[in-house]
């Protein structure tokens, strides 16, 4: 009996779908298991640190927390490397070879393509820079398990207000600055890498068109977050790191990563110098300073847009 090619093709497609589903379920279970194994002791240590007034104990707790966080990220990165086909190409890797970087303080500026950006950044920088800390929406503290872990690791949670809310109550416009300053106060005593997704949200073509972005691969940059960190941290920031993430063969979200639909990620990094005139100023109340800061960032974003075009074509 001859089996029609159409039937064979249909069965092959169905089998591939089943395999992809099993890969996604398996990866999700492994990620959840890794998180539970690391987060359980992490929360206990964070509680001890919170309750004890003894400085030496708090310092020991901090070291243990960083060790657990590094291990947690390391296992996730191992799974990404061995359980997916995704290849991460890093341009500028030589800039991370100095072991002394682990004791520094950095502001990492990066474009935002998808949720896959976060495990990619962690894979690239884990054990090369101090632990990455992201500014998170306040609502994310309620994410099961993870929200408590982010709190324990002192990730700053931000309350975001719409333009309509700010128009009704202008005082809300200054609360982001105060929240940023409070978060940065905690970072003054420890090595840290503060990550700022400068666009404020993930890129999509629809969003790009809605906001009239002048860039092809990017949304408009939001200067306030960077300016507020520089204002709060002052001379403590050792360097700014400009990171560009590109998905040359197409991107996606975490389920696409597990399904092997993201074959390649390119990460380009460079050290960045802030112009002397922009190292200090009042972004919120000084229109001239604000305009100069925005012009500097827009020029940087124009260069990033061109770099992404070159990487995509390359």
C-alpha cells in the first residue's frame, strides 16, 4: 500500500508540533524547578538580613544572596546554551575581561526587543559584571515566587503613571525621581549594574508607528530614567555600557526560545562616556539641561538604529 505524500507531510507536521510542545513544557518545568531551588533559601536569607541590625551578619547575608542569584542565573544560562539552538554572538567581549569589573558600578543602557532580552543579558554578563538589577513595574511584585525573589534581591519597583494621571495631578511627575533616588541610595554601598531599557517598553512595529518614531528598529528613547540615575548616583557610576540587542533571523518571546524558533541573537556592547556638560544637572527643572540630555540620547539612538540595520543585513 502506498501512503500519499500529503498524509506523510501531515503526520510529520503534527509530530513536530507535539515535540515542540513537549520541549516547551519540559523547559518551563526545569526553569520553575531551578527557581524554586534557589528562591527558597534566598527568601530565608533575605528575611534574616531584614531583621538583623548586626552589620557583619547583614554583609554575610548579602554575599550569600549574590551567590544564590549568580547560581540561579548560571543554571538558566546553561539550559539556554544546551537545551536550545540559540547562538548568542557577542561583539565587544574583550571589554569584559577585567576581573576588577565585578567590584564596579555601572549603568547599562539597552534597547528592548522581547522578554528574551533578559536571559540573554544575564547570560552575557553573569560573573563578568555585578548582578544586573532592573527597574520593574510595581505590579510585578505580585508575580508568584519571582516577585518575592526580586524584592529579596532589592530590585527597585516603580509606580508608573499615565500622561492623563500626571495632567490631573502634576505632583505625580516627580515621584519617579524620588523612587529612583531611594533605590539608588541602596546601591551606593554595593557593586551593581543598573539596567535601563531606555525605550520603556518592548519594540513592535505598531508601537513604532503609533509614536511616530524616527527610527527604523527602535522606539523613541526616554531620557528621564537615565538622567535620574546619573543625578542620584553622581560620581559613583564608573562607566556607562551601551548594549544593542538584535535578532537577525527573527525574534520572539520565551516560548519561541524553548521551541527553537530563535536561532541567533547578536549583542553589541561599548563603553560610553557621558559629556562633561551632562554629568550634573537638574533634568526635571532645567529645560536647557533636559533638551541637551535628550539631544545627546537621540544621537546615540540614531547610531544604535544604524548598528541594528548593519547587524540585520550582516
